[in-house]
């Protein structure tokens, strides 16, 4: 794989660096007051996982998990993610974070 390739597994975003830039530029324009808190990060080898708390302008809250794979030069070359709305209550009483 070329170091210039970027593989995206989020179905709303295309492959490649420009598709990533375009998607997140549009998100920043559409939701300028969206807040993201990085709750934790875990790294092992060429993989990094991020656990985040997102608050959207409509006050909807989401928990997200992002996984990134890096090349030997430290560039992101692959990304996976999952998102879930934070419920008002849980059966176990535990927070999402």
C-alpha cells in the first residue's frame, strides 16, 4: 500500500485524503458549535483508538469510537468508527464514559 493511500470505513466518507478533508470541512461549516471531548485514547503498535463524547448543536449527545491505523511515517492510512446516541437512562446505571 502506498503511504499516500487512505482507506475509510465510514460509509459516509470516501477513500483518500481529499475526501476526508472535504467531509470534515463540510461538517465544520454545518455544525460550527459541535463540541467533542476526547475521553480516552489507547495505542498499540500502529493502531490508535479514541473514545469521544460529542455534543451537537441540538444538544443531542453521542459516544463515538474511532480507530486509526498509521504507517511507519506516522500518517493515518486507515479509519473505522462507530457512533451511538447517549441514552437518557441505562439498565445498569453506568455512564457511557
